[in-house]
């Protein structure tokens, strides 16, 4: 915004002089606001260079580049979980180029908007600024002093900030003009809809060892030795670091902690809901639009139809109607009928959503655990907490001993810690004992010869310290030590091979005219979407089903899953109905958004290529250096 055309941000209401207490409160809030606007624009660059170049005749200020770089660094650091990166690291990662590219694109669009005469009036700029919560005073409305103070603290003049707001609005107008008229092609919408909305029904025979015609042969020692030799990589210890460590864990001293009986009783009373619980039921609830529909569905069930069929007809899956475990009171008006029913029964009842059918899948008895029965558990919790407090009190002493040059063995006597060694594989996830602590594994990963031990706080309240001893090269584990694992792997491979062969036999028999039902237990999947899942089956099963033709058979193998699947039928997506229209509208919106984004990206790229620009790399380097 030019200095001669400033929006009127002043309030004509007479102002009272604030009291001293109000002034103090205002300055406290200003301090909080500045902290909150840390990414708003504060920079530390104060050299004589004021621009890093120009695009289309518009200058890119060093302040804008510095702000953009800091914002990109903050965004990248957030993706890393909050670990801050330095400007030199940002340059090495190309983050500075990303910030520059964003500024060049934005400035090119600003220049084009100016050339086309796109702009907004002073009133619109002023209204936008007045509505910004960043400039609200203690009363909640726009405050001129807050506005001026906040801009000044973040390196803006009022004129520059108002100009930036006008340019932002102009860019939005330009972007809307370019991408606003995009319409999703109906043919594309239909193609996606038919692809997504199609359903398929399957018949599956899952094979297990019980389906084999002949029993598997027992492996002898020669078989196991041969398997061990052929798969030696599976029985080889990887290269590791030998680590010496001391640790003091809550479990090591918990049993020695005193127990306060009165405190245990108070804890039991405070957590009584954990120990005294009413009966519960595992329930599924299928809601109907009116009582007539519910009565008709109940009549069909009584005539022999399955509950699953009713669910499928409503376009639902069992997971959609599962209420989990629930008490009689939580079921409301239907509670008495449901709790009077046997497992597997379906009863009619009212719900908050309308008439419903309830299927009882399980009966969970109530619990009434007395204090005496719960005492051991409560005492263990109390002792563990006391142990954590005792260890916390020792951490400073352990730090002092290590800082004073004490070795790990001295900590055994001085701090009651336990010494041991382990072979740590760098990068390993999880493990037994001390290796199960993430903080310990991280420290072991970084440990090098000559490092001084430091206290490591563990997530359960324990403390440890470690030192590097030596590298341990990779080596095969002796056969005798891993014989059981070898036998298990050999048997699993034998079974998988036999099941795959049996699956091929079944497939051939059915293709030769046999009925699939004569070859084993058949699981029916009456309808499944392309994005659906089959319980306890790999996604490869669904993927294959949507590649097959009706009647086709395939053998599916993945991990220890082996099955023969037959595609029964293909159900095209429904062409009409509320669900169909809603899905089509959603697909159209997503296509429109994607096309609009692609169109604008293409426009911006062409605009940048056609816009003269001059970038001063020395100025960019100076800004990068100033941020170190």
C-alpha cells in the first residue's frame, strides 16, 4: 500500500487514559503476543543489504527472505518431532532454495496481478486488519496501539504490512480467476465412481494342516542341519557393540519399600469402579427407520434369514453396528430385554436412534473384587511408585559420581546399581531387559570408545549408565543353540509347501468340474468393496478378487496364509440413490481440486519462465550467514 493511500484504522471513539494497572496488563499481553508471533516475521538480519533481488520489477526484501527461510526451517523441524535444525543444515538440505522458490513464485504472481490491475480497496484491507486476532486489545477488539506495537516488534512498518496484505488479497483474486472455473469432467467422475463403487462376492477355502491328505514327515537331524546350513544368514548374530552398563530399576528395589495400609484402602475406595462392575453384554445394534421396517426384519430372522444379511442389505458391515461391551443401564429401554436373552439371541427394542434389533454376542459377568483381593495389586503399585521416588532422589548423586570420574563398577557400591554387559545391535528396536528401554538403546547406538558414561533416565523411572567395550563381529550361532528355531523354521516351510501344493490340487479339481464345497470348508464373503478387508486374510486376497472374472479361481499365498478363492459375482455401483449421489459429489470435488491445483501450478511455472528476474546470491548468502 502506498504511503498516500492508507486504510483508516483509527477508531473515532474518544479514548480514556488507561490506568497504571491496565497498562501493566497490556504490556504483559504484548509480551505473550510477541512470543506467539515468533513465526510472524521477527528476524535478526540488520545489515545494509535490503534486497536479495527482484522479480517482474518487484523487489524481494532481505526481511521477507529471512522470514520465509525461518518459517520453512520451523516447519521442517516440526516434521522431525521438534528437533531444531541450524541455518547451515537448512542450506545443506536445500530448504533455503525451497524458501526462495516460494518467494519467487509469490512475487511473480504479485507482479502479474499488478499488471492486470487486480487489487482491493483500502476499506477491505482495513477490515481484514481489524478482524485479525493478532491486533486485538485487552477488550477483544482491534486496538491501534497493539497493531503498531506488534508490527514494530516483528520488523514491519505499517505501510509495508498493509501493502503485503493488499498483495496477498490480489494474489488470491488471480488464483481464483485461474482455477475457479475448473469443472470435473463427468466421464472422469463416472469412471472413478464405477471403480470405487463396484462390489464383489467371494468364496474362500482357507487351508490349514488339517486339510492335508497326508501327514507331514518328521524331520531328522540331517534335515535340520541341511536347513541350518542353507539358511545360515537366519541364524547369524549381526555385528554388535559390547556394552558394559549399570542400572537401578524400580523393580529391583520395589519389594523393599514399605506399604501404608491406610493409603492402600484410600486408593481402593477412589478406584472402586475398577473393582466393582455390573454385568455387561457384547452387543450389535441394527437401527431401522421405523417400527414397521424393524418388525419386518425381525420376522425374516424368525423365518431363518441371517442377521448378517440384514446388515449387508443396509449397506453396513458388522463393525459399523458393534456397540462393544455395554451395561444394562447404557442400553436404556432395551436393556432389560437384552440382558434377559441368551448368547446369540436377537431381540427387538428401542434405541435413541429409533427401533432396532440387538444381537447378543457374549455374556460378561459382573465383578466384585474386595479390598483383600485387590490388596496385592495395589501394594505392588504403591511400592513401584515409592521405588521410582527413591531412584529420583539418587539421580543427582549418580550424576555427581560420574562427573567426578567414577567408573561404572564404583556405582555398584556407591549407588546400589547392578553391573552387566550385553551385545547391542545398533538400530535394533526393542529387546529383553535393559535393551527394552528406548533411551538406553539410543545411548548405546551413540556410544564410542573413550566416551565418558552419563546418567540415562529410563521411562519407568529407572536410571542407567553405560560404556563401550568393543566391537563384536557378525558370527553364526552354533547349531546346538538354535536347534529349536531351526526345527520350527523347517516345519513351517514344509507346511507352507504342502499347503500350496494342496491348494493347486483343489483349484485343478474345481476347474475340472468338482464343486468348491466338496473340497473343504468354504467361507462366504457376500459383498466387499475394493477398499474393504476380509477378516484374518491379507489384502492380497481382496486385490486378487478385483482382478478376477466371475467363476475364476486363484491360489492366494502370503506369509502363512494359503487359500483358494473363487469370484462369485460382480455387482456394479448403484447409479441412483442418496449414497450414490453423495459419493459422486465427493469424487467430483476431489477431481476439481486436483485439476485446479495442477492448472495453477502450470500457470505459475509458465509465468515465472516469462517474468524477468534478478537474484543476488551474495545477498542470500549474507542473510543465511546472519542467521547462524
